[in-house]
C-alpha cells in the first residue's frame, strides 16, 4: 500500500502494497523529462503463522495433510494475523510550466485496481477450522476478538508533486475518486463455541457485527459503492557535517467508501443452541449434515441479515523515512510504517541502495513487523535508454526460498517510459 508515495512516486514507481516496505526511491529518475507514463503491478502476502506452502495448498484447493496442518499449528499463538494485497494500475505524469506561479511542478493522474484482505484470529479458530470440533468435547473453543476485512475497489487519482531540487523541500498531494466493487467484514468481540462432551449439542455464544456488499453484483463492472480519499507527501533535506540526508513523511489513503443499500448487515448478541449433529471439519458442512435443517435456515437463525448502506474506512498508511547518502554509490534508509484499521503491527525497516552506474541500481531491505515478522527484500532498477526504465523485485523473498518456514511472499514490477 505504499504506492501512495505515488504522489512523488510517479518518480519512484515501485509498485507497492499495504504490507510492503518502500522500495527504490526517486533519485535515479531525472526530472528533466517533460512527461512519463507507466504500468505498475504488485502482490503481497504475510502472516504470523501460515507458511507459504500451506497457503499455496489452501488457495489451489489441494489436499492439506496432517503434517502441513501441524507445522502451522506449532507457529500459531493466541493472537495471529494475516494480510494480503494485489494492485495493478497505469499512470501519466506531466511537468507543467507553472502552477500557482510555482515552477517545477508536475501534474499526474492514475487509474488502479486494488484489493486488500486482513484478519486477526485465535489459535482455537485455526484448530476448529482445520481439525474439527471433536477435540473440544466438553470444552469451549474461544474465538473472541475475531476480525476480518476484505475490500476490492477501483481508484481514479489526480494530483500534483514537485520536481527534485537538491536544496529544497518536496511535496505531493493526490485526491482520489473510489468505486467500491466488493467488501466483506466481520467483527466478533465475543464468539465462543461449546461442544457437549457426548457431542450431542453445541452452543454458539456470539456478540458480533457482519457486513457484506451486494452479493448479486461482484464483478469488475459492479458499482456497489463510491467514496474519496487523499494522499499527502513531504520531503525535506537535512544538513549534516559529512553527508547528505533527508527526511520524508507520507500519509496515504485517508478516505472512506459508502456501499449502497443493497449491502447486508448484521449486529447480534445472542446464544444459538443446536442438537442432533456433529461437525468434524469445515469441509464436511453440507445440507445433508443437518438433516431437515438446511444451511440457509441455520444461517437465518444465527445470522438474520438486513439490507442497509454501510460505510467502510480505508486502511490508511503512515510512512516515515530518514535517508543518508554516504557517497554517489551508496545510500541507507531507515523507516517506520504503520497501517491503520488493518490489524497491522508497526514495521521498522532498513533499506540499502547501491548505485552501480546511472543505468543500474540494486537495493536490499530488511524489516520486522507488519502482518508477519521478518521481511527480506531485493530490488533492481534498470535504465535501458530512450526513456525506458524498469523496477522489479520483492520485499518478501523469504517465501520463495523457504516455503515450509517462511510466511511472506510478494513481488512488484513497474515499466516506465519518460519523454523529453
């Protein structure tokens, strides 16, 4: 989600996501170009417990054996997090002769498709979902403080940002119109499932809120809601005795989407009691399991939805960095990142950028926090001449190298064309 540095980033253009560390920054792109355009894309996943191998099996519908489940269970704690994103977009930036009597100002607009998912869950939630409730005979599975959000929307953004000037501060601002395609959210402050010792009945005690966009319209053309957001960016040089330094602050996605009155909403505080069946696994739940009681009738008793409009606050990203340029070949950046309304932990990170020459640059990143724990990344920038540039890499390489142990996985790719 950092792509929201995008205000300036049109210079940076490293596609980003809510869970990624800011990648290669702006210095390697010349501000002499009169305009530039590009395509960007990225995806990212991270978790405190799920491994990339487990996630791959689950996503592809493959059989998950006991060994795979046990390996994740060993990593599961009382509180666990998952976060994922996928983004794709195009942009155009044009340098203007003057804006409000200010030179070196660029206008930009972008169109992006954005998808976000995050959740917080207990260890009992994982046990119940993948091992069944037989282990809880005579006990209560505690699913309290469960939280889940899924959001898919399209974004049209316009804004301005200043060109690179070594001795002056830089700024950027972008305003977006948002089209809500689909969303779903669950907030269960209390969710406790008791299974009788003989397995003859269950009690489900809940205090929760559930919301979902119009289920009849879910495709890319669905216009289930509308909203707006704003991004702001500021960067200032700092004078030090020996090196060039700068500090940058960005706040992105301050906004809201209002979904229409066909959205489903539930607010409930009740105890559901049922006898006569036993759930061995979530994969076994079918209408036949409940005899004359269908899944729809069970849902209507547990979750009597009503239709109404629902407002969703976007996950907003705060990013603060301090960069030091030791020489023309090496710079080091320390940063802190946080995403509000997204079950995200503070992330601290360090990025080292190595400029081989004016046509090639590599960067490495290391971070701790976010949706997972440790994050390792590698990025490259290549200038092929005639205004063609490429950014590529990942801020979560660990998932490709150690699938049985690592939880993070991601990548980004940006193709840029600059015009004189």
